[in-house]
C-alpha cells in the first residue's frame, strides 16, 4: 500500500540537496555545520511525518506540512544567505 505525501514533496527534494549545500559552504566551517544541523532537523521532521502517515494510513496533516515547510525555509536560508554574502 502507498501513502500520498502531498504537501511535503518539495521538501523531500530539498533534503536531497543536503550534500550539495554542505559542499558549497565548506569554505566556512561554521556555516557548513549550521547547514548540516538544519538539514538534519528537516530530515528528522520529514521522517517523523512519514512514519506517522504510514502508521495512521493518512496523508500529512496541516500542522506537519507547516512544520516541515518552516524547517525547509531555515535550511535553505543558511545556504542562500551564504551565497548572497559570497557574491557581494
């Protein structure tokens, strides 16, 4: 049986970028560490959501989607801020 993960599909694609984001920010160890920590938090939140969906036979609820989107935003923000400052 499969469960639809509507609302978190973009976040699943984003977490797959963790190695690329980390490699891009390796010049600044503090930023790279922050990328890894925030990526780990995003991944843990996605895993928890998927587990709950599987165990309860449902799609992600509103709160789970919002929580994942927040952690995705925080994850992307670190890399985007680094990229912006690097370009300047």
